[in-house]
């Protein structure tokens, strides 16, 4: 084998999910750059004027969920950053329809930490002489794993309960604050200036993912707790045919979420994000299939295709009905950004 062939054999092969998630991540990073360019222009630190992107509202989930509950209670749709509500609607719709499809195929934050976990797995499997402790898939005692996941669901429930309990008057008053209009810029500034505590937290999660798997999505993301619970009600699920199964365990080994696919009849675990990696890894045709209501079979690629199509469909409806762009003038956001003193 030539040196070029050896190098190519070491390179990780791109997966369909990696390509789709990578594309969403690149686009999200592009929007973040545009938002920062807008912030620099608004404060006079930059000369390039770009329009303020709406989709970065996804980085302010607390304010978005407060507005989401306000909308459910009163019918008042957020006029400041309406995209935040649309993103929540889209994520919930994908979770219920396609087994946490937002987490599995779209979420840019999850993509970053899953990439770190993927690096660990790649080093463990493909690099000769790599330390045995790197890239291990969540090697924690069962009781501790359950406890840590339980804490995440508890935090998620308490946070959502608190936001839902905010009165309509308080929520409306909060939306009127200039800080709310510039909260996405404020959060982005943490990444740009990277204070020590922010860097330390990110480095800890990255190292944890590198060593033990995606610890953020499994143990820490509060939104993942909500979307995971919603995903349990999904009509789409992976079904195992016990008669065709050869008990090779390849499906469980391929599962990045550490779901025991090889012993399940129907994968209902909240950690399942509809990635379909288990179906692709199964060597026995028909042993694992993606089904709707556990009866109607569809090809594995239909799951991400329909999930992405639904995501863009919800975005398109919001755009056409005037529920995506803010109704406030650009000058309001300029003043809001300046008030932050970046």
C-alpha cells in the first residue's frame, strides 16, 4: 500500500448526516459572521453595512421560549425577534414528526460537540497505538448515566415551567427592553472575546466529548431534554425484526447516543435523534427498518429528507406570512447594540 493510500484509509469517510449537519453549521457560522459585521457597523467599529440576520435568534432560547409561551397564552407573536418562535415551532415539529429530527440533522451546536466526539472515536479506532481511554462511548455506570440524564430533564422542566409562569405583562415588558433586541449580539460577543470562564466551559465540554462521547447532548443541553421528550411521541421510529436479527450488535455499536438498539423492538428512547446510523450499520437486510406507526416502512433516507423539507417548509410559511422578519426598523437594533457598550 502506497503512502497516499495509507493516508486516505485513515481519513474519516463523510456520512450523509455529517454532510447535512455540516452544511447547516457552515450556514449558521456565516450568519454569525454577518451578525457581528452588523454589530460592528452599528457601533461605528466597522464600515461594511450588512442586514441583520434573523436566524441567529436561535442563540437566545430563554427569551424565545418566553415569547413562545406568551404567544400560546395571548396570541401575541413576538414583533422584535419573531424568528425565535419560528425556530422553536420548527424544532418541536421535527421532534414530534421525525424523532428529534432537529437534534439529529440540523442543530449546529450539537454538530460541534458531536464532531469532537467523532474525533475521539476516530482516533481510538483508526490510529495505531492510541490511548485506550480516548474515544470511549460513555463508559459510565448505568446508575450514574440515568442520574445525569435525569438531572438534565429536571433542569429542562424547571426552566420551561419558570418561563411558562411569566405573566403576559412581564413578558411584553421584557420584549420592550433594548437588551432583548440585542441579546443575540451579546451572546455572540462571548464567543468573539472569549472570557476565561466561557473558554474553560467550552474546553471542558470538548475534552469530555473527545474522551467519552457527546456529553453535551446527552447530559447538559436543556433543550435536548424537551425535544427528547417530544421525540418519544414521534410516529417515526426504528423497528427491529427479532426473527431477522442475527444479534451481531452492530446497530448498538454504531449508535452515537448509546441506545440499546440490539435489544429493543421499537426504538423509543428519548436519546434517539433519528440519525438512522443503526439502520445503515445493520448487515442483515430488513432486520432494522424505519417505520411510521411501526407498520409502514420507508427508506432510511426519507427520514432526513422529510425532516429538512419540513424545516424549510415552516421557514417558508413564516417568511410568507410575515412571521420571520422583525417589524421594527433597523435603527432600533442599532440603538440596542450601542446600548450594550461592546
